[in-house]
């Protein structure tokens, strides 16, 4: 379901054709065209000068899954091509000109001097691009490629044979490295056991034991008993920290019951039409021995310094107990209405009755910290995705981040406790780390370490719950100060007959409000910043976009000047990378290493940061400066979005428009709403001294907010992308706008400009975030100048003033 996986599949094998092929007709003028102002490197430098890199080492957007996918392609075609691979023993680049392998080996031919041929970067890029799609091209494909690259078919054939050999060698080297590590670990464990057996210790005096006094079996038992007693003391201290009371009595009462204990996943009646549930047992892990139920596969424990096997096992049992309690709470929160959830007088949204909540549930992770405030929301919506696909997306950290790109800055799975049973995600339990964001420099990123637990309650009914674990474990990835705690939150998904799913989402969190700017506190306290409404709205928009892109028909409002079917995929992939980089620059997440500047000549509400761009083909090299600010405007979010995305009105705020209207050269729809699209804009030249330029723009809107992101792009590079070329080598730096309602009174994208929802003086409006990323110096080692900072500060201030003037906003 991920965008990355969809955009990588250009061949479409096994799936529906995405769009109809469009004949190429290049209508865009190329003469007298200047490069965009914010992109320094030319196409030759940023796109074609990089040598062909090994696929296993590339760090492009699709790098996470490329090696696995290519390995599968390689293995699937290996059997039927073994004869061909044996014959293709030499590269066309290294072979003698005009001689075959048999001719070279013939005894009657005198040996001739080899003549080497070095491929050009353009040829390597084309070869690598086809290799990603098809590691085993047939004769027709090789002939077509040789004509296009001006190479002999034998050279193309030998290049692919050597590339497959190189890929296989890399995979074998990686597997050997993993096996070597496992072997070293087993050897070290074996040595420690031998050491303990050679030097037994007396449990009474602590001195060396005399082997002759006791039998060998008793000696082993005493050694093991001493080790377990030491571990138990440390585990009791850990459990006492979690439970808030001494653990000695619990440990002694738990010991005899351990061999026959099991935890059931059933949480009682699920309330979904009386559908029956199947109670299944979840193992406590391999460290508890053979007495524990082992019906569900458990991932091997990750090595943690200073954590023993028993300590880790007890920690896992705590995780399981916490996950089951959180799942029970989530299901009840999703099903129950009044008195647990009550309707507010302001906007009619649901509000959690905290008194009823405290009576109904026991706190899973302890009491609320001092200074923290609670936000709790619930939202239900119909989504064009089935339950299994949504569950797979939520349990895969990469696909989860791709489904919610503007909400998740960064995420990773730190430990897999259980991968599920029967080849499904039922019973899957894993530890995760995530950075959640609202696109504004005035709202800090929320870092959370949490458990994610998945359970199937009935046929077509699944639930996925998250709950913070900071009170149980001090993880290495935990922030020094926890600014947010995630109480049981997640979604219950139920399949519907029409291919849709009914999703009930619950968000419940406690966070430090003091770090949030006053301008955004109403938005966050109402749950519209990180709440359930935003998760459901984003999920609906993303799934609708996937459905349209996977459709065999092109939307009627699409007009693609000279874009092939592969060009649409490349252009969408480039727009996705542009939007991801924009979000990373606004919120200062750890995706990039930003350095915050505290300059006296910068407005106090403007955050300026810098970073070095080195060895990234998708960005120009040098010093990148990011400036972002957020302002309130007495304009509805819908009106503000329509103004900023309209290419005819762009000259009223954009200095890149050359003072005139822009023309939309291409339009790719990404949703039913006309605002969800990717466009290619051209600025017209106003006089003979100016030249036209291209701007790539992506816009999106849903019930929770909207986004307008754009970047100047190199014209020759865009021609390559529009013809299906690799977009990873197109260098760009994004700028744009993020728009959200200023509170519950502005709920929804179509709310009016003046709504009295909080009293007679309450005027609903919008919170606008403006952000620019600019290359201020093409040398990464250069020093940042005061003039560069002042220029960016003036640019962002001037843009905000122009927007206010165009919309007739009061100062």
C-alpha cells in the first residue's frame, strides 16, 4: 500500500494499469531558458555526473526496499538463465572488440590486445534504471537498449551479467556477516559457560568450591542458582520501579505459577454485532522455558548491554500485560458513547468525560505528570481500503510514515516481541519510536516510545493500539525530557461490503503545554493538531489518492502536456520527495541535522536554521538555510488555500513569478477535490531580458488542513522526468505553506470567514505557516554571512505582508 512501493512498480505486472499511455509532444519552449534562482547546480552536475552506485548502498527514497526486491527478481530468474549466465562470463566493456568468447578461446586465433570501453555516466544511469526494473532483460530489450545507448548488444548483455554477479556477491557478503556475528556470539557464550564450570564458587562463603565435596550435577545447580538469584534481585528492582511498590512478595508468588501461566488475547465481548472471538494464548518469550505456551512465534531477543535473560523476560511479560490492558481500553473507548463521550456545545464535537474515564479505567502507565494537559478525541470515517491492508500498513514503520507523511517526521521499529500467528498480524507486538509533528515552528515535535499491539477480534474486524512505555524502560532512543505520553490510542477497523472499511480512531495523550506557543494552544487542546480527526482525514485523502493512481483511467481534468505513463510516476515520486523535505525543514525533526541560529537581526517569531548538504544527488551541495514562521490571518482556511494555489494570482505574493501570471503546463489529479494535485507551472517572461522557468507544485487539502509546496526545477531535468527518467537525481529545495484552522470554530475546509463560535467577538480564521529553504552558498565548508540571514528574513516577511495585502487583512 505504500506510495514508495507503488511508484517503484513501473511495469505494473500483476496489478491494474495506472494510467493510459500519453503520446509525447513537447510543447514547452526550451530556447532562452534560464535556470531557477534557488537551484544552483546545472543538470550536468546534479543529475549525470554521479557515478552509478551499488543498489545496496544507495540512500534514495526507495532504497529501503530495493535490495530485497532485486534479490527476489534475481533468484526467481536464476534457474532458467543458468546456461546463459555461464556463457556470459565476460563483460562487454572488457571484451576484445568484435570477438566472441568462443573466438577468444580458439587455439587457432592468436591472442590480441584487449581494448577496454568505459561507459558514460548517461549510459550507466540508463542501464541501472532498467536493472532496477528487470535484472534479466530479454534479447529484444537488450537490442532496444543498445540502440538507445549506442552500444553493442554484447556489451549490454555482459554488463547485465556482471551486474547480477555483483548483486549476488553483495547479498552473500551481507549474509556471511550476519552468520559470522551469530557464530561469535555463540562462541563467547560457550566460553563463559566453560569458565564458570572450571571455577565453581561456593554460595555460602563466596570462595572457590572444592569439586570433590559435591557432585558435578550439584555443582552446576549451585552455579545456576547463584546466577539466577543475582538476576532476580535486579529484576525485582526494575519491577518495583514500574509498579511503585516492593516486588518481593509478587516474585515469590509468581515463581511457582510461572510454568503453567499463559496470557489470553481475548478481552471479553467486543460488541461488534455479537461476533464470536477466538481466545488464543500469547507466549511470554523463549526465556521462560518449555512450560509456556508457544503457539505464537516470538522474535529472538535483541541484545541489550547489561540486561540479563530473566530481566528481559520479565520486561516482556510487563509489555504483554500492558498491551492487553491497552487493547481492552481502546475497544471500550471506541464502542462506548455517553456518559464516556459527550457532545460539546462548540461545534458538536465529542469530548471525553474525564470523571467517567477515571471511574471506568485503571491508569495503564501511571498518573499524569505535573504540568501536563490531556487531549482526547474520537473520529469515525469510511476509508477506501480493506482491513488487512490497513493493518499491514500500520504495523510496518516505513509504510506507516508514507501513509501519514505530514504527521510523522520519523519512525522506526526498535524491537519485535511477537510477529503474529498463522502468517497474519493477529497478536503482533512491537516496540516503536516516532516523532510526530504539526507543521509549524511554534509547536515542538513530539517524541514517543510506545508499544504497538495488533489483534483480530472477529472476521474482518481488527484493532491496533499504541501505548507509551517510558515508565517501564529507559530506552536509548528516548528523549532526555519526555514532552508527551501516549495513553491507549489507535483504531478499530471493520470491513464493509463495498470494499471500504469503517475506521474508528481514538487519540488520547498527555503533553507539556508550556512548550507550545499561545497561538497554537487552542488548536492542540481541541485535538485538531494531533487528534483523531487529523489521522482519519489524512488516511482518507491518502487512500483516495492511491485508488485514483491505481485506476486504469486517467481523470478527465488531467492535462499532461508531454508526460508518459512512466513520467507520471516519476513526477509523483519527485513531488513526494519535495513535500517530505519541506516538512522536515519546518519542524526541525532529526531527519536532517539542523543548527538553529539566534541572530539579532531576525524577527523573534521567525526560526532560522542551517545545515550542510553533501553527497545528496537530490539536493544542490552547499549551505542550506531554512526560515519558517507562523501567523494568524482572519481568513477561512479554504479561501487562503484557494488563493495560494491559484497560478493566476501567484504574482501577488511570489517573487519568482516575474511579476506576471503563471501557466499550468501539466496537472496530475490525486483526489476528488481539485486541490489535491501535482502541477508543473511556467512563469512567463515579461520582457526580452527575462526568461521563463518551471516550478513543481503539490497541493493537498482535507478536513484537518491544507498544504501548498513548490520548488523551482531545472528544465532539462524535468524533461527527463516527464519521459519516465529517474527523479532521484533532480536537485531541488522546497518552499511552501501549511494552513490549519485556528480552533474548533474553523473546523473543516469549507467553514466561513466569520463564524461566531466562541462568543460574539470570536472571528474564525487560519494559522498560516510560511517556510523557505534556500541555498546560500554552494560550498559546504563556507561560512554563513549576516547578509544571507537578513535576505531570507526579509523574504519571509515580505511574502507574509504581500499575502495580507492581497487578502485585505488588517495588520
